[in-house]
């Protein structure tokens, strides 16, 4: 149960990050770290990575719940 909650929180943060980067691309906002302007293609990669991480966090939540059901049957 604690693992499921952890994966839910992680998935939520990655979802929010992906939404932020998507909005950044839509409105063409600039992000600066020091004097370096982060190119928009970096946000595209971050969105893809975040989608990947959200998918696997949801998959792990599902597996954790199935494992809990299997263990309670024994």
C-alpha cells in the first residue's frame, strides 16, 4: 500500500512537470539557468520522459495492487 501511494505521488509530480513543459511550449516561454537559455527541444524531451515515467508509475501501482490481492488469497 505504501508503494502504491509513493508511485501515485511520483506519477503526479511527473504529470505536473509534463503539463508545465507543454504549456511552456504552447506559450513559447523562455527558461533561463544563469545566462543559458534552455531550448524548447529540451522541454519536448522532458515531456516524453515524463510520459514514460507516469506510464510506469501507473503500471507499478497496478502490479502492487494485484500482488496485494494475490497475497491475501493465500
